[in-house]
């Protein structure tokens, strides 16, 4: 996924920090969709020549954390409570297109996997999306059903 996203972001760099090996039981197609949504947004909102950082790390013995960080303008304070709502768009301009479904779908996928997602707003700017997942997600059939009903 990182290689595919990097090919779309010629003027930005995607920097991955991850363990050499970390096995997590997830619906790989859905999780790929969730991570692609986050990285696409990070690319879209990062300045030209900037970095998008993706960090994967173990949280204890049962959880994993995935963080995607951009160096963009951040999300306005008044929009932050709504960013995971269906059809909500924090930036309404012709340079930042979209339907307002990416973060909503991503949150539904993460929750269906028994995880949670949050956004953080560093003082230095940008946005940091953090996914916290268990190593063993619920049964794949229940994950697919929950995501299908969400869209």
C-alpha cells in the first residue's frame, strides 16, 4: 500500500517506521482501504515537498498502533468534533475534493475490527490519525458485514 501511495505522491515522501515483522489478524482488504484513506488524506493535505509519516508499533502484548501524520494546515477547531461523520468535509475548496466519506468509512472499518481511531493535532501543525487495534480482530464475516452496512 505504501509503494502504491508513494507512486501517486511524486512531490511528497511517505516515511514508514515499522517493526520488521508484526502479525495482526485483520480483514486485509478492509484494513488496506482504511489505511489508504488515511494516507491519501495525508498526501492531499501535506505541502509539496513534505513528508507523510506512517508509524506502526506494538502496544503491549495484545494491541498495535498505526499512526498517519501529515504536515498540512490541520483541521479547524470547530470542525474537529465532526471529522468522522458521514459526508463531513473539513475543507471546502476546489483544491481538496472528496465526498466526506473516507474518514467515516475508515472509522467504521477500525471499529468493526475491535479497534478505535482518534485524531490528534500537534502544536507544530498537521494532523495525526491514530488507529489502535487488537492483534486478533473479530471473525472476518462479522467485520465484512459491519463495514458493508456502514456504507
